[in-house]
C-alpha cells in the first residue's frame, strides 16, 4: 500500500512539473498507475465495487488537480471508473440471471404476484441498465419502452446483490477485481494501439498528389501520414513550425526520416499556403463533448484559414482524448501559459524593464493550447472511425458513465 | 506665331462644356506654372507641364487632408464613367467646329455632332473661357506645318495653361485621330526640326510677352517621345481610342502601344528557362540558385543567401557601369540592412538623386533617353539584389516619367536640377508627408482604454502609436511577432522605451489574445486595386483572426504604394527569403532538430516574405487621401495614380 501512495505522489509531482508531455504518454502512465492502485486496493467483502470506485476516484482527483489542463488524465480516470462499474454490472447480471432462474423454478406464486418482488425488481433494473449500456438499442427494446426505473443507481442493486449472494462471496470479489484489471489492461492496449487503429484509415482519406498541412508534433499524425506513405501514396506535407516550441521541426525531421516530401513553413505563412493545401490534418490535445478541439497553439488560425478556403480540417484523436466536459471559455480556462523566455531573451530586454519613470511595462503571453470551435472542424478520425463534431457527445456516452462526469 | 492670335469666331456654346474636365481655376494654375519654371519645386503644384495628359489640372497637395469629396469632384475631372465618356467624345466636337481648317477632318463631322449631343447632357458648364482659346490654337495649328505639335506649342502661350493643356491635349488627339497617320508620314526630319524651332520661338515670344512660360513646349517632345514615357498615357486617351474606334481605325499605332504599356508589366517568371538564362547573362550579381526549392514557387527567384555579398563588395571599385550610390543601396538590400517599404524606396530614390547629380549626357545622345536607359539598368541591378517592392516600382515609374517629360529645351543642368527636385518632392510629399497625414487620421481612431494590436514592425503604425502616446491617450499595445525576422522585437523595444505598455506574443497565440483587442493596426507593402493588401507574411492571419473575433482591422498605407495590379493569392507573386533562416532558430540552441537535414532532398524550407490579405478582412484603409474602405482602392488608384506621375 505505501508503495502505491508513493507512486501516486511521484506521478502527481511529475504532472505538476509538466514532466510528462503528450496526452498519450500521460494517459498511459495514468492507466498503469490506476491499475496498480486497483490491484493493491484491499476490497471489503461487501460492496467491493464501490470501494474500488472510491479508491480510484480519490487518486483520480489528486491527478486531475495536479494538471487540470491535461484532460487525458481525467478521461482515463473516468474510463477506469466506467470499467469498474461495467464489470460490476455484468457480474451482477450474471448473478441475477442465476437467481432469476432459481426464483422462476422455485416459487412461481411469488413471481406471479410480482411487482413488489425485490429480486425481480432488481433483475429488471439490471437488465434494463445492461441493455442500455451494453447493447445497442434494438427495435424490440425501443418498442417495449424500457421503464424509467432503469436509471435507479446500481449501488443499491449491487448492495442487494451482495446481501443476497453471500455464498460465493470471496470468489465473486476476486472475480470483480480480476475482471476490472483485465478491462484496464484492455484500455492500456487500446491507448497504445490507437495510432495503428487511426493510421489504418489513412488510405481512405489521402489520395495521390495530395498536399497536406499539419502543425504541431503529434505521433498520431506522424503514423497516419506514414501509413498512407507505406501504401504507396505519394503526397506532400507542409509543416508549420509551431513557434515557440518548434514542434513542427521535430515532426518534419521524423517525416523526412520516413521519406515523405516535407516542406517546413513559418506559422505566419499558414494563410498564404492554405489555398494550395487539400487537407489540414492535426492531432488534438483533447476533444471536448461539443466537438470542439484543444490543440497546439496556432491551430485555431489554421482552422479559420481552412474554413475560409473550404479546406477540410481533419482532427485525429485517440479515444483517450475524448473529454466528457463541455468547454467554457476554453481559450483561457483550459490553457496554460509557458515561460516568456521561449519568446524573448530576457537578457536582451532587461534594460527595457526597469519600470522607471517614462518606461512602459512589458508582458509576454505564451499560451500552449488553442481551442477550435466545432463549426471549424470537418471530421474527427478516432480509433473507432470517422465522426462528425456533432456526434462527439454520443461517442463520449459510450466511453463514460454519467455518474463520473463530475469527479 | 501671329497666326495664333487669329480671331476665331467659332464660339459654339456647347463646346464650353469641355470645361467640365479642366480645372476651373485658370489663374492659379497659370501662376503655378510660372512657379514651376522659376522655382522648380512648387509646393503643391501638380499641374502637368505636359499637355497630352489631362487628368488633374491642379490637384491637391498630397499632404493636404483629403478634400471633401464634393470639392474634389471638379478638381479631378476624370471621376467616373460619365467623365470618361465625355472626354472621349469631346475631341470630335472640336474637330467638328474646326473642320474647315482640316480638310480631312470634315469626314468626322457627323460623329462629332452626335457625340457632342450626348456629351452636353452629361457635362456641366464650368470653364467659359476655353472654347475661344481652343479655336485660337486651332488656327495656330493651321499656320504651322504640323498641326499636332504646333497646336500644343502655340496654345500655351496665350491661354491659361491649366485649360490650355486640356484643350490642346484633346485637340492633339482629335487631330491625331484624323490625320496623324498622313502627318506622321509627312513629317520629315527637317520638318520636325522646324517645329522645334517654332516652339523655341514661341517660348521666346511668350517670355517676351509677359514672362509667361509655356510648359507646353515640351508637348511636342512628349508626343514624339511617347514611347519612352512608357507608363504615362492616361486613361483618357485610351478611352478615346476605344470609344472613337470607328474614326481611329487607321491610326492605332502609338496609342495601342501605349495601352499595352499602361497595363502592368508581367513579371519575370523564373520557371521560364530561356528568359532566366538571358537574365543571368546580363546580371551583375552572380547569384547561385538555391538547390532545394519548393515546387509551388518555381516561378520565383530563390538564391543562396549570403554567398555573393563579399564578392560584390570587392567589385565595388571596378564597376564602371554602375553608379556607386546605386551599388551601395543594392548591397544594402542584399544584406538586408535596409528593409521596410519606405526605407527601401527612399534609399533608392536618394541613390537616383545622386545618379542624376553626377550625370552628364554623353555626346550625341539625348538626355531623356540616355538617362532612362541608365535608370533602367540600375533598376535591373537592384532587382538582382532583391526583387522590387510594388512601391519601388511606382517610384521608378515616377522617376522615368519625369525624365521622359523633361522639356527638351532645358539645359542639362536645369534638367538635372528639375529631376532632383522632383525626386526630393516625391520623397517628401508621397512618403514622409503621407505618413504624417496618415498619423493624423489614425490618431483620431485611438481612444482611451483601447487595446491595439499590431503585427511586425510597420513604420506608419509605430508613428501612430508614438503620436497617440504624445497626445496622452491611454492605450495598450499588443505586439505580435513571427519568425524568422522577429521585427516585432525591435518595435517592442522602441515602444517600451517611450513608455507605452506593451504585450508581446507570437503569431500562433493570436487567437488567445484577440479577445481583449479593440483595434488592429496593420501596415502594408502595397494595396492592390481589388482591395487586397499585400504585406508582410502573417498579416493575413492576423486580419483573419481579428475579423473572426469582430475586431476592426485598420490598414495604414501611403497612397504611393497603391497599385492597379490585382492578386488573389500569395503564391503567384511573392518573394522568397532565405530558407536557412527557418531551419535555424536564433537564440535557441535546444531547437536543433533540423540540423544536418538541410540538404535532404525530401525536406524543403519555405520562407515566404509576403502574403495577400483578402479585402473582406479589412475594415478600413488609412491613406494620405483619407480613410477609405478597401472597395475604394481602385478609385484612389485611378484618380491619383496619374497624379503621382505628374506631380
């Protein structure tokens, strides 16, 4: 247990000092940390799912507070919570199914005068909940008109369940934890594999002799472009250099190493060049529930220019970047200001900064992120396929449970 | 020359309407012209000494606050289609009234009448003294053997010049229409000689008369040297030619050429192999072509930077065709010591002043032609050093035009003095004065509490900010900058030194800071006649984001930078900077991702210098003629471009 604590503390520290860059790396670290938290968490006999959820939430809150701008942390914590809830639910369903069978065979009369029958009620709730979350709505369920009681919180059901099922408690406990860890492993796999998933779709979007503009340095974009290149598509990439961090240089270097035709342009030339560009492809930092995108600084400018010239603006985002929050004033609240030294050499300007009589004050603004409103985005390509910005809220409902939106 | 005093009784009242496009202040303009002779730098004289061009009889001094539109509508005659049409028509009305003098003119009688009828409707009766004078000169024309030039010669002597120019100009054209071809054929060398003699005589006579000087004497020169004065032909004549096409079919020749010259020259396209080779053979600066070039920009020159400078410096003392002043300016362009539209233009003009000062006409050569050729060779040298900006193109056009229009009667020293003073005046009025006017206008748009955003380091905007600060206005400035030049840092330093509160950021962060901005002030390298602002690369981004955030965008640009060219994108015509400036990040040793990759065939660097901002992003253009919307740019180009040439 103490080693988990120290691991959490260490990770929080890293986040706070912004030692971990990139949402994918952060997401991966977060999941791994949460996995060890879960595996080390001692689960009480009763109500083990709730205990797990509480533990994960507690750690998650610390992590999110450490770097509230890195939305991937929050996303991953929510994903893990969702996994726990889902595993718990499926176990309960399985248990209920067994119980139901038992009930049906044993006391028919009770079942007949149902309605108030506690287990039956619970089973119905669970079934409805399971239906709504696990399976796509079929025509039949739509016609049936699932009762509103489906939204009864399932802590009660799991509580009831654990009360009713005391026999194989220990095995169930172990099973839940095991399943959750299994699920988390799957999540890790998914996060690390999202590049390939997204890159697979590249060939459908890039045609011969295309001119593509990108900015910032995103591994997803790199893999995406290279996948198209490997499929013998020949195209040209313009990379905006992305001052003051010059991540574009980094991306250009890697693209050139992989044999792509690359042209580095200054950020200011984005508007000038956009008229000759067929597609803008960027990697997102985070995708908000309304379909807005938080990306590297300068992205909004490119999106506006693309809109003006009717150039498709495509955002690549792994599912861990989908954030269930709706942005409010994201340019300011979900942004981060970096050191002025990236822009101005302090030594050169120190003589201007005496703030004595007759001298003006100097501020330097160096934000990290930019927000692109959903109306400027043409397409999201996630590991589950291409989506419209207006569909993002629905995707998010698949990945997160509504209870976790506010942590 | 007594014939010019022949009383002409043809005072057709309708002919008076011609006054619509002449200045209504004959007296003032005549005195102005006197000034022009005596004092070569009349403060605000813009009445052209050359008569074939009629547009702005007495325009405003360029430094003046733009006049109320109403007022200017009769000062600037060619304002709109009606005026153009009427000007096209009027010559034939003259020809109608005078056809007895010109036997071959009689054929045009009926078109003349028609057109006059239509003309009367569209015109207002302004100048009343004109017709008689016009007839006068017609009579004079008769007396001389070559009416076309004779007219101009004589007309000036007696009539108020402002009017005379117009009238005679038109007559010349009308004459040309009818009989230019036969005349051209007829005029032998001897005859032309005779004309010149006659002109001199006229001049002498006029001087004797009342010290009045006929600037129009140069008209004949102008008409013969039209080919040299390439961009000068005003639209008047174009219109005339086109409208009266039926009449002018036989003529065509020179004015067709002029029209072609009128259109902006197509620029050198560097993907045209043969031309590039040719140009290289002529070149003084041996630039090495950059190897790794961006496919889209093959049509623009891109050279290895910094390789040729030492070589040129050593050649400084052994270059006989090049004037040292021009050479120096060229090297400064090359090394980037002089940058910024105004600075470059002024440096070039001052070099030309030096050239003019040290000039002496070679034996058996004509000053006008030889000097034009010289200037052209200097200009091509400057182009080799760095492609010309549009403003410089305009300035060169002005200088060449002035040279072409130099009265042949002037002695060499007089001509040189006149030229130098013309150039001086261009610098003072069109550049420095214009900036002051712009500042005066723009300051009215700055209020207390404003947050002003500017991009790069535009000189005009800097002057505005400093002036507003002197006026104790309370505002904050956001300086947006971009790689690789980082000119904003220089501006930032200067503003802070003067006590203005500044915020500095780079262009990527523009969306972040645009929330707080209340106005955007931008500079421009040129404003094109479709309203496109051609400026430092990144300006378009700033303007776009500003308009997306509903922040007004004000572009400050002197009117001499306006150009009739149109451009839709930033690709077709642009300038490429040093590509290596992109791969190396100054002052950031940690950013070295691209070291050693500069020769990789797959990697190119594109350092664009300019971009074109669409006019829909621009709320207002502040120029020395006032604050206008971008849609009014073609108006300014049309109305004032001629004046530039005539100043």
